[in-house]
């Protein structure tokens, strides 16, 4: 998370929540498999959101680095 700027963090969260919402619209499981599927969808959506956020809004690095 240290490589993400504030707009990139927002895109990350939108990707994670949006993927969970889309999973619920199209795929429904029963029992504990529902939690695993929701976690997987959120992780994949968050990863995609983080990559997009880091590409669009790179964090400015310190001059000391």
C-alpha cells in the first residue's frame, strides 16, 4: 500500500467492492463456498484496481530515493 497514492487507493477499493457486487449478480453459492468466492472476487478486483490506480495516478517519490 505504500506505493499507492490516495486516488489509487480509492480505485483499489472501488475495484474490490465492485467485483464483489458483480459476483453476487451473476454467481451464487451456498454455505462456506460463498465466503471463499466473495474473497476471491474481491482480491482479484482489488488487484486490478490497484494496477489501474498505480498506472493512472503514480505516487510521487521522494528526491532522496
